[in-house]
């Protein structure tokens, strides 16, 4: 009898516990979710980034609405899963004001609305999150004292910032090819292969990507992003005044690629070849304005050995003849290693750095290579 009572008491306790647990759970599910908060927005010409704090513990997900006429749509423009804190609105119109509404929802209802506004500006601006990252991963020791940060990209978004980069690769050399020039003018240039993971950008070529050779007469696939768009004439980064430029890269290859070239370089802008051609040269009605022995292209590095190159000698027919200077730094392993490359471009000198160390200086006052864009 005593044992039986104990068993019965245990059963009652179990039932009591289950009932209490059921009441507790039902109570939470019966409440509408807490509203999201701390909304931040970043508007670019091609997307708007939304970030918010997830305050709900029982939401089924989020509904996002947006419009350019201040009127909230009847139906959500996007429905997201629970615990989401970031979203990119794509296919936006440049130079447009957007209104945004975010709500959490579950089976019992919706939260209070979190509202925001964004302008899809076509100009870049320094981002506070990226600036904060510089305190954790600072620039190299070769940055001259007294200089202020003017432009940077940490590639910590899931999409490429088109206010900073164009994917329409083109150069002064390509302008000499009529087929490539027509593709550029008609906005038919092949597009690059790249991946963004929120921390870095991986620019690559493979057997399948890009899906064709860059030019009919060439033998290379090219994946590239750049700051000047030859077709529109838009210069996303004004580099006519020089300054200090730095990039941190890791290079690698697999298989047996032919003609492999990895490069970070500066090219003379369009819309024609006036900066490529030397003074006294006229090709296809374009007169050159570049002083002889001033460079039209600086390769801060190219190839897997990180060759530094100053391009400059062009003949009277507009054909490139040879480099002004070439240098390969010894003692550095560039393959599958993070390496920081820098260049200090002033009106009368060019200095080349690797990992904060000065590699070579071009500052002969009788032979000023440094370009001056007029």
C-alpha cells in the first residue's frame, strides 16, 4: 500500500508538471512578438541594406514593405524567416527616396512597425562599420603620417557596392581593338566572376566563368572590378591628385592555367586615348596630351610574383613599345599568403611598398614618371 501511494504520487506530480508546462507554453504563443529596433540603412544606386535588432523570441518571421511614394503596400515585398537581422532590397531606382516598414509576426498577430527611410545615392560615403573595422585590422606602417582616409572598401557586404565599383572591365589597350571598343560602347562587355562572403571578395576565373574570352582576338578570360567606367565616363574614385593607395590580397591558382595574371593597377581614364598617347601624337583624330616618360599605367603588382611595372613608351601610331620601369621584390612569398601592397603617388615621385616596407622609389627630378591628370 505504501509503495502504491508513492507510485500514485509520482504520477500525479508528472501530470501536474506537464499541465504547468503546457500552460506556460500556450501563454507565450498567445502573445504578439516584440517589435524590431535599432534600424540602420545604407542606400546605394543598386541596393539598400537594412539591419535591425531582433527583439522577439517567438516570432514566425519578418515582413518587409517598401515604396518610393510614401505609401505602405498592402502586401509585404519580402517575408523573412525568424531571427533574421539583415536584408538587401535590390533592383532599386538610383537617386530615389524610399520608405521602409518592418514588422515581426506570428500566429497571434504582428508587432509594432519599425520605420525607416533611405536614399539610393549614386555617390559613395565612408561607412562607420568599415571605419570601426580599421581599428581591428589597421593599415600598414607605410601610410604617411598626417594623411586622412578618403576612400576604402572592406567588402563586408553580401553585394558589391556599385557606388565604388563597376564590373565593366576596359583599359587603354582594349580601346585599340575595334571589336572590344564597340562592345564597351554598346554595354556588352563580359562580366566578371566573383564571390562576396561579408569579409572579403574573391575574384576568379575558371573553366566555366566568365562564360567567354574577353576579346575575339585574345586568349584570356578576365574577371575584374574597377573604379572608372569607360562607357559612361563616370569616375567613381577621383585619382587625379595622387595620394597613398593600399590593398591587401591573397593570390592562388589550381590546375595549369595559361597566361595567368593577377593585378592591382592604375590606368589612364577615357573617354578616349588622350592620356595614353604622347604629346605630338594623333591617332584616329585624338591628340595625345601625356608628356613623354610620364606613365599612363601603374601596375602596383601583376602576375603571381607581384611584379611592379610603370608603363609609358608609345609610338606615333599608338602602339605600346615597352615599359619605363619594372621591378620584382625579392624575399616575399606571394602565393596563398595575405600580402599588403602600397603606392605613394606624389607630383614628383612614386614609391612602392610591400607589407609596410619601402621597396623602390622613383624620384629622379630629371625623369619625373608620376602622372598628372589634367
